[in-house]
C-alpha cells in the first residue's frame, strides 16, 4: 500500500470525513532536501470534517498527526495540511 493510501485510510478511520484529498507533491521537490526517488516524501492533505469544530489550528494538526501515527509521520519529509470543518 502506498503512503498516500495509508494516509487516506488512517484519516478515514479516525475522522468523520466530508471531503478528503491526499496529493503526492514529491516530484515538485526534486533536488531539494528530503526528496526520495519514487516520490512519497512530500504530501498535501485537504480534509473537511465536523470533528474539527471548535478546535484551534494547532489542535487540528495534532489530531491528524496522532491519527497518522508516529510510524507513518516518520516516513514523510513534508506534510502540508489544509484542515477545516
């Protein structure tokens, strides 16, 4: 299973998802720090979930990192998060 698939599966398991997209942006970072041949090092995640209601931006980011787990987060060089209700 690809990292993008793992990210999506773990987020769907942890949150009530109204909208979710996981984009591998690795190729646009070729030649930069953290780039890995084959990609799967830089991701952009857009997640809309009512679970974020009343949470600060920091709390939302922490919730996503917790849902992904330390094992998966450690394999990702960059993770851009667009989180809202």
